[in-house]
């Protein structure tokens, strides 16, 4: 039931919205990726802490089944008892009694339901400044389901309240991180659309190349051709790196005629990333 609540139900809702409403295969792809990332990170933190902390569960005595061959069970003189007093033959049941912190059911349910909460909030544009109350009930319903799972762990004597609280924090923060790896924040006007597919990195700033002013007519006949070709070679070297496309026009006819060229010597094309692609 835990995996149905934390994984299957969010996956079915994500697939239904992606296919039936958005009709976007990329939305389905990244929606399921974010859900699996949230659950995986939660399992990593929860199981790691369980193995390190080893806190006894509230129902440890029922698992241990302590007995004493000398009458009523009494603590030793130092006031401490070991696992030797347990008559439980199933070591799996006994060892599980020392894995109370944090609550795995709570963390996993909060991981799936919190991710679903953010997913629904983005698709419904919860912060569109329209004040639709029904959106709030739809968005917070998954969080109520996760809270009920955590409360059941305390009512059934499987976890302490602090175990449930810490498990809820782990699931909530991992789900928040995982959702925002693939979608904008829910305050954005584009919160319903996932990020674009991965692309090759683009340079942050364009490369500026200073072109010297044209030489006088009497010097241009001798040195103009060599200077322009030297600038060409430097620019081609810079363009070979991860930089914008740089094109230098070599106008030999205008240089030899002694007139200043009307064609620019430097042409820079800059590609800027947008939501739908690259803008030149």
C-alpha cells in the first residue's frame, strides 16, 4: 500500500495529465523523472539514517518477547539489559525493531505526495492571482494523504512522533528539490511547462575583438593587406574555442583602391537560449 500511495498514484496522475490534458510526451518524460528522483533521494537518506541511528521502536518489547528462567524479569545490577533477554527466534523481526528513526513510510509518502502537490500546483497555476478556492483543496489533498500515513505509524506503535516529523521533513525537501530540477517555480507564469531538453552549453558573454581603425591611403597599400590577414588569423583562433560565430570580411578590392571599406570588418552572431530554442 505504501508504494501504491507514494509512487503508483502520483505516476498515474502525471501520465493522465501529460497525455489527456497537455498531450506532451516531454512533459510525461520529465514528470516521471522528477518523481523517481524524489523517491530515490528519500530512500537514500532514510535508509542511511536508519542504519546509523538504530533507535528502538515503540513496539520493541512485543518483538523481543523477553523471558526469565528465574521468575519475573529483573534488570541486572547496573540497570541495563541486552538482547540476550529476548526469546524472539526471527532475527529479521528483532532487528527491524531497532530501525525506528526516521520513519520510512512517512518520508516515502511525503516524497511522492509533495511532488504531486507541486506538479498539480504548476499545472493549475495556483498563484495566478484569480483566487480560485477549489485549486487550493486539490493542491493540498496529496499532502493530507501523506500526513495520514505518518499519523498511522504513531497510532500503530511503529514509530515515535519525532520519527514521523523528521521523515516528513526528508520527504518534503527531497520532493521540492526534485520538482524544481525539471519545472520552474510555481510563482512563475510558465510554471506549467517543463524546462527544455538538455542542450550544449553556450558562452555566457560574447568575445569582444577590437578592430584597429583603417590606415591612411599611402600606408594601406603596403600594410593594409597584412594587417587584415593578421586580424583574420586572430579571430579564427578565438572562434575555434567555445565562442560565438565570428566572421571577418576581407575586402581586398576596397583596400587596394585606397578607400575606406563600407562593409564592416567584423560581424558577430550571438545565440541566446530561449524557452523554445535559440534566438540569433
